């Protein structure tokens, strides 16, 4: 696919602290280095797209308005540090928990690649040139299924999950700002700069 490269980010454990479920705007706390990492990508003109599993919706712990308020707070905190995300896509489903139409196997819940594929199609992105930065094995699996490059941060679940991922992701970084710098270096090298 031709188009431009983008960076797909997981939300919890990459951008936001996840000591527990984030169910209200006042629980939104940016991880150290998260805003700087997003800002580095913004300054380089690379689209930043958040792809996040949010089964709290299926479980009935949160509704779409509540999730929108959480994302608005995240955007506000990022903006305070000169950073922004270009789009947020979430999967509200869970295959085994919850009720109604949200309790099902879907094509969007990571490790499935649906969210990445949809955003790439909608925005004309080149998946083969793009990167996914996550903190879990399912993020790397979704990236591989979509055909993007892979990076894992050691924040969130990353330190626990790194050893389980085989083959390992292309980039392993302490936190998002380090991962973003390494991704930008790889993008520049791929463009022959």
C-alpha cells in the first residue's frame, strides 16, 4: 500500500498510567516521557494514532460518553505539553465477558489487527512503513498481523511481557519518548536521509 507512515500507540501502559482501570477523567495520568514522545512524532509530521482495547464498555463499567471524557482529558494533558494524537480508535468488545452485542469475538480487539487496518484504509497509510508501539504481547501480535514494524516499551506491562514475545519486537525502549526517537531514526534511514 502506498501512503505515508504513521505510528500506532496503545493507550494504557504506553501513554497512560494503568495502576487500575481508567474509568473517569480524574484517573487519567500521563506516563513520564509520553507527551514528549508524542510531541517528537508530531514535530516530525508523523501521524499518531491510538488503538486501544476498552472492554470496560462490554463489562458495563463505562459508556461511550465516559470514554470520550477520558480521551478528552488525555488530549488536554497532552496539549499542555505541546502534543496531540491525530485519532483514537477503541474496541469495546470482549469475547467472554459482558452482555449484549459487545460480548463477542470481533476483528478489532487486539491481537486482531482490525483497528490498525481500518485507520490505515481511512487515512491512506502505508502499513509496511508504519510502526506500532505497545506494552503487551497482544500489541505486537496486532502490529505483525497488520504488517507494521514493532516496538515495545517497558512501561505498563512491557517489562513483564518482553521475554514472552518471540521473535522480539524490532525496538525495545524504556518508555515512549525513547521509542519515538528510535522509530524516527528508523523512518529517516528508510527514506534515505
